[in-house]
C-alpha cells in the first residue's frame, strides 16, 4: 500500500510545483528620473510655452520595450512603465527647462487664457528606447517660434547613453538622455529672452472726403435769345 502511495505523492508534488511556477512574478514599475534641476528662484522670468510635445506612437503604452540586436522591439517581462510615459516626459522637460532658465513662467501646452509666451517650443520625440545590449537612444526635433510667429531655431537631435544592461539601468539612461535634451533646449532658448517688444503699427487715418466743387462743372446749356427781324406782323 505504501508503495502505491509514493508515486501518487510524487505526481501531486510535481503538479503543485508546476502550478507554482506558472504564477506570475511581481512586475516592477518604472518612472523616468527627472534629476535634480535647480528650483527657479524668481517668480517671473522668460515665458515659455512647452509643447505640443509629440511622442512616437510605439511609445504610447505602458509596456516597456526592449531593443534587440536586430533592431526589433520586444516587451520587457520584468517591468513596465508606471503610468503614461508621455506625461513623464512632459513633466521631466518642464522641470528641467524651468530650472535651467530660472523661470516660473514655463508652462505646458495648451496654455491658459491670457498667457503670452516669449517663445513656443514645438518638440517631436521619434525614438526613446534601449536594450540589454543596446545603448539608450533618443531622437528628437524641435522648432522655436518667437512672439512674432517666426521660426528662430530648428534642430534635429540624436543622443546616446550607455548603461549596465539591467532594466533599471536602461530607464535611468533614458532619463539622462531627456535631461541632456532639456539642457540643450534651454541653451537655445536663452538668447530669445531679450526680444524687442512688439510695436503696433500706427493706424492709417481714413482719407478725408473730397470737398464739393464750388460750382458744378457740368456743361451749361446756352439760353435761347429772341431773334429780331424787320418783318412786322399785322393783326386785323
């Protein structure tokens, strides 16, 4: 009897072991590191409208993607983003740019009514990823629009950052890339802080109505004058 129970017990233990292995392990959640930007000391400062910030479609998810050696992307099995990656990028750039410019007047688009920026930043991030054996890579492009609506700067950015290979190290490297992007952007913004004020062109006055002519210049019709003749008319 004991000999019959032993295989059953071993089989049951194997089934329970497989069931335990099938239980999902807890997944780590990650956020981008905003670094330690300086806190703006002055309440005023340069007025900057940051955005819209366009992020590539493949980054619009909570899945943390891993770049493979062949260039493909695979979802990480040991971690994912803790919320919206786009929102993390916006907040990181906002804090970094405000700190570098020492300005409390850096806001994300869309701005509230009445806010008139000195410069608007149109930013597009087309790549932000890494892999176990692949460096963290950031591809972006910005355009700076001054208060007159003119493009003052247009730049394409490509940045790389090496890391130790773990998922946490990769996320940290991606945060460093965005901090470097914000630093370069702040350098490009600073010369636009001293723009001359916009002077409205004086309004042209409407031309005065033409004065009526003293006399009409219409051709005058000569008045008929009686014609005298030597003939006499006799009436009876």
